[in-house]
C-alpha cells in the first residue's frame, strides 16, 4: 500500500518524502521508540532471544522498502536529499534508543548490516549531522561494551560521501562552519579505541585521503591548537604519529593537511602558527616516545618531518624570514632536554645524518643549522650537531669555501673556551671525526700564535693527546663508518711533518709518539676474522666477529709499516734526509717488511684487492730503501694512498684538496 501510494503521488507530482517516510516509520515505531514501546528491557530480551529471526526479517524488509522508495525518487536531487535526511533522522532515533542498553546492541547490528545498501554517496552532510556523529562517537566510547557496528557505520557513511562535491556545492559561509566541525569529528574518530580494529582500516584510510580535498583555510588557528592539545592529553606516553599506513599514520595525514603544510603558497599568520603547532605536537611525541628511539617508526617520523620542512623552503612557501628557523628550533629543541640519555642522542644524530646523506638540498640549510647550533647548551649535543653540519658541508658544498667551516666554530663561542682535553674526549666518544678535524684546523692553523716555538709546543701537545686517546682505547668507531678516522690520520700525518720540518727529527718524545702510533696502526691493520678481540675490535669495545672493510685494514697496516721503517736503527732518529739513510738489503727491518707485505697479499682474497693492487706496488721494500726516500716522501705516499683508496668519501677528498693548497 505504501509503494502504491508513493507511485500515485509521484505520477501527480505530489511528492512529500517526510509524509511518506512517516508512514513507514509508524509501522516499526513500537519496536524502536521508547515513547511508543510497551516493552521493558527484560521483555526486549525475550523478543530478541525468541523472535530474533523475525526481527531481522522485518528490519531487512524495511531497508528494502526504503531502497525501493529511493529508486522512485532518484530523478530529483531535492527528493534524494530529503529522503536521506529522513533516513538519517530515523537512524539517529534508533541509535539514541538502543545504544544505552547493551543487550539491544544486537538490533543496532541488524540495522547497520543492511543500511549500507542505501546509496549514501551523494548525501550532503549538515552541521547537525556532524554534531550527531560526534555525539554518538563519544557516547559509544563511554559505554562499557561499545557498539562496534555503530562505529563501523559512521565511518562507512563519512568515507562514502563525495567530499569534493560537498565542498563545492555548499556556500562559503556554510563551509566555514562545516570544516571545524568535520575536523573535530575526524580526530575523535581516529582517537577512538575502535580505530585499532583491522576491519575499519579501509574506511579510515579513505577518510584520511579525503582530507587532501578539504579547504583547510577555513580552520582557524585556535581550533587547531585546542584539538592538538586535546590529542596530547588522550594519547599514551609512547605514542608516535608514524608516517605510514596505520591509524597513527592516518591521524598524522589529517593533522598535516589541516595545518596547510602542502596547500598554502602564501604563509599567513594562520598558516605560520598552525604549522608550528603541528611540529610542536610531533616534537612532544618524539620526546614522550624517546624510549622507542631505536624503532623504525621513530626514525621515519623524524626523517619525514625534515623532508617536509625542507620541501616548504624549496617551494618558496615560507613568506616569513624567521619561520624556518622557528620550525627547526622547535623540532630540535628537545636536544636541550637533560633527561635524554646519550644512546637516544646518538640515535637522533644517526637519523639526522641519514637525512643529510640522502638530501641533495640540505646545503641550503647550512646557515640555518649554524643558527640552531648556537641554541644548544650541552657540549655533547653541540658537538653532535656540529658533526651533522659538517656532513652537509663535505657532502654537498660545491664552492669549497673553507672559511664557512671555521666561522661555524667561531660562532659557537662557548666551544672556544672549552678545554681541549674535554673537547677531544667528547669527539672520540661520539665518533665525531669531522668535528675533531675542525678543532685541529682551528687550533693549529687559524688560531696560531706568532712565535714558532709556541706553535710547535701547542701542536705537539695536541698530537700527544690525540694519539693517547687512540692508543688507550678511547676511540670508538662505528661499523660501516670506520673510514672516517682517516681524517684524523691525515691530520696526525700533517703535524708530524710539520714537527720534522722544524728540526724535531731527534726529539725523543716525538719519536716515542710516532713509534707508539705506528705500532698501534700495525696491530690494528693486522686484525683478522679469527681474532675477535684484537685490533679494530678492541677499539669499538665489543667482541662481535665483524669484518671491517678490507681497504681500511689494508691502509692502516701499510701506514704502520711505512712509519716504523722510517725510524732508524740509531735510537730516537727519524730519516728526514738522504744523509740519514744507510740502506742494508739484508737488514731485519726490510725482511720483516717484505714478509708483512707478502702475508697481506696472500690474505687478501676478495675482489677488493684488485682495486688497491696498483697502489700496493708503491709500498714495497725497494721503494722504502732508496736513499732519496725520506719520511716526507713516505708521508706524501700515505696521503696519496689515502686519497686514492678512499676516493668515494666526499669529505675526505675535500679535506685532501684543501690540504694540498
């Protein structure tokens, strides 16, 4: 009868959806509206237990009837919207009635099983609808046993709606009020405990994707701040907004879009402060979850933030000169937090270096990083950050302006007054070899005094401290980065040459240092896979059987051999001119050298040997025994070997080219 009545009214162009829907509603009203119902909760229990199948058929029939009605009115947009609005209000009454009684959730489940068959795609959400969804999400979360089907149905409707058309068809005044309400609702949906259920993932993913087409310029800064503050109050301490396909990742996407990170080409105050608020949220997450610093999500969160900020700068989306500085200071401010342990700081440093290594544009950030470095108070953290800055410079700078690097040190005045012993110690502890090289350049070249004797004295003291740190096991070399120590070896070689140039070839203390250093290098390079606790392994302080790169071990051993061979049989004398040479082809030293080189070539069985074979020909006993070969020639050979064996290391190549000048 209802269908015939609908057809009759349709033919006469007399269509009142509300009246028609009321007729359908009255058929089922006693079952769902407490004002009409004669059933108590106990009676409801009996009905559901004994007549559940009949109830299911009735609800299914009702939904089918509603579908038929929608087909009749499908040619009119206004009729569509009126129908969907009436259906929405009917559903809301059902939920309000049944959500408070846990036992009647099964009736809700039946409705939510069949309601998705109605096409909700073109439904135009109103403020009232958004507020109703928000109310029901909060009410459902407060239940001891919330309705899973209610949550699923809400996110189904929201994810099914054509948001792009919805944004276009509504006038601007309405959109201004819709966007903040929609933002509140989305955050509550993703913070709901039910967001973690795997069956909801597809709809939640679509919801997050919809944020790309929303005009977030209608979301004011105050609303954004209030919502992000509420997020931090509701999240677990170890929560991370991970940038991946997960609930946390979807929430990240919503917050990032709402902050207008990608949409705005002109940075207004609103955009400026929303972006900073977004980054403060991430900063707080990184701080709270610091115990997860070794997790992949933690690393990805930090790296992606750096990429986003860099992208903003490169696209010219930062109209305020100080905005990028503010953002980065917010991002790395937690480096000044004393409660952070050294292990966490090292992880942060590694992630930062990884980002620099893969970013071809990080050189554009150099001046910014120098400014940020001045804000760090802790010397450990400052040195770690300086190491990052030097990585940028050595990897990406094309101008090779050495003064920039020295200015970096000069602009951090507190380091100038830092005791050199402590400075060297910290650099060695953190494997900050680039920074260690910087202090040597600053102290020994650019900060030198006019008196040559004072220069030589300070230089020797520096050399002594550095070699003692090396030979006493204070140095730590990370696996995969062992070649960074070559920078310091170059510096040591330079200092030794400089000392010899000023007549120190018979200085007992200098010769003793060189002998200790050369013996340490020889032992270091002789290490092999059968001796897990000697040589290089003693340096890193672990007992793992790790094979460091062949070329590193090869070079270390050759340097040790060559330097030892330049110490004459005469006690405490280094060969610095041809008059010091008294070659004896049968000497024990030369025999040892030949045997060591033979053993080295025999033990080098992998392909990498072929890459260094030509360099090895320069390092034979015949060359070392020539009367015209002095310690200076050997030092040049060491430098040659270093730069050719490790030509793939940009910072080493750059230092070498600078030294050659």
